[in-house]
C-alpha cells in the first residue's frame, strides 16, 4: 500500500510539474531553467499535491503519504543551488602545519617511519614544490627521496614548478626517475 501511495504521489507530482512546464505563462524550455527555478517548481507541486490530494486520503494513508512528502521536501532541499557549486582551488599546507610535519618526520629514527609520516600527510594535504623539496632534503638516501616524490607529487598544486624538484636531485639517474614520476601524472 505504501508503494502505491508513493507512486501515486510521484505520478501526480510529475504530472503537475509537466503541466506547469506546459503552462502558457512560462514558455521557457525546461533545459533553460536554473536549478533554483526547478526546485521552486517542484516545491510548489508538492504543496499542491499535499493541499489538493493528500487531504482526500484515509487517515492511515494520509500519515504514510505525509511521511513520504516530508522526505521528498528534505531531499529537494538537499539539492544545492547553482551558487553552491563553487570549485575551490586546493590550498597547500600552511607554514605552521608544514613545520609540524617536518618536526614529526625529523623525530623519527628510521627512514621507513619517516616515509610513513609523509605518506599519511600526503593523503590529506596539498603541497607546493618548495615544500616537496624541503621534505626531500630530510631524507639521507635517494631511495627515500624518490619515495617522497611518488607519495607527494599527486598533491602538488604548483606543478608548473616541477623542474625545481628535478633539480633538487644530484645524480642523473635520480633526476631521470623523478622526470618519469612527474610524467606519469596527468597535467592539471
């Protein structure tokens, strides 16, 4: 019974919505409407549905339908408006956060422990090329330095400075490996 009432509510809502779009007072194409306008029209249709149809149901069906209607309102309100869609550029770690990371890495005795701290940090943060170079300098061996680049490079925000990472290495073989690591990630 609940499914039937829900389907009835859904069909009536979409019928009312379709009627609204066919209405001569608004001759705009549905594709030309903003998300806000679509949400407003759906909300109006839900109000009409509640006012004109739900009140005619038996008490038990009315209560069930009202729950579905409230859930529909909540789902509708969960849809963000176009203004809510803002792409924010990633921001690198602040100097204070990065200093804390450097201290944590320095406090470890073994390279594997140092790398695990960098790995955890790389999961949740963005870095600048200069920060990557500072991290590289904390590691005594080129194998650790290369691992840092592998872990952190996907989260570098100023990749146009990647050549500085290559120049941070001394040996040609290491520089070539860094170039390969950098080339393996798509440009942004």
